């Protein structure tokens, strides 16, 4: 049972435009969400997180939106740059007790110059 | 500040053998987690250690085990290797105490079982 789903395996966006990566989850106990970026042959790099008490968190070009009622989160990258081309994973956890992340299967973003 | 260090980076083993992977966390981090990444499966949680105690374990067979030392360094062991164990094994460290639970990953160990 995939508790965290990234239904788009890949996404292509023109440089300078907005990239929107989506993630859905099924477990209502999740209260902490993260996005990671992964280049080939490297480990995932932490990008941004959000707790369930917020519906938006921004860090530079990256903004994460959380819609708890829809159990949906999205990562917006504006403007997209060729260096953003990577695989993006969303992950979910509970702040109390489980000490593990449940990851989605990833979305490969390609930013076209 | 040094990041998470995993050794070795690449490993080739034969079916039936065992393997030990090592992870040195970021200085000051007491939590170490291990994940398995295979194509199409994302990252699957193996186990998490905090101050030498396993706090959580994923749905993997008993052939997968781990431990953490007093200096927070961690090892994971896979016995009786199977072809399906071929994967990228990632270690992540964090402070481990909510809300400071962002995990920082190493580059991983690529294990190939032949």
C-alpha cells in the first residue's frame, strides 16, 4: 500500500517557467512533509519541509503548499533553472513517534534551456 | 561541517554472501536511518537508530540488521544475499528529536548481487 504517491513519473518545463510537482498521501496521521532532490549517483538533498499546522512554506525559489483536506501537497519552483533537473521525492512522517519517512516514488523534472 | 559519509560507495557480492555497510553521521547527529532505493520503488525505510537503540524498523526480512555505536556511527548488515537485494542503500542522519528531524543523506552504497 503506497501511502505517499507521486503520480507523475516525469515532468518537462521550459527554463524560467514554473515547475509544479505534486504529491498525495493517504494516512491522515502524517503531520510533517518534506521534499528532497536527487541527482544521479548522489544521495537525496533536503529542499524544504512543512508541518501540518501550516498551509504554505517558502524558501527562495521553492514553495511548498499543503492541502490537508485533500491530503495533497505540491512543490512550486519559480523560476525553473536547468540545474533544477533532477528527481524530486516527497516524504511524509509524523512528528511524534515513528522516526521514519515514507517516500513517494519520485518525479523526474527536466528543465529545458 | 562534514556531511554523512557512507562506505564503501560500490560493492559487488555473490548470492549467499553477507555484506556490511557503514555510515558516519553528521557531527552532533544522534539519529541514523537506513533506506533502500530500487528502480520504481522510491526509498523504502529499513530502520532507525537513536543513541544506540533501534526506534523503528521497516518491513524487511530478518536478513537485514543494523546497529549503532556510541559515537553514533552505524552499520547495516545483510546476510544470505539474494539477487533482489541489489539496490542503492542510503543512510541519513538527523538530530532525531522533533521538530528537528530533517534527515541529511549520504551518497549511498551501490550494492550489486550477482
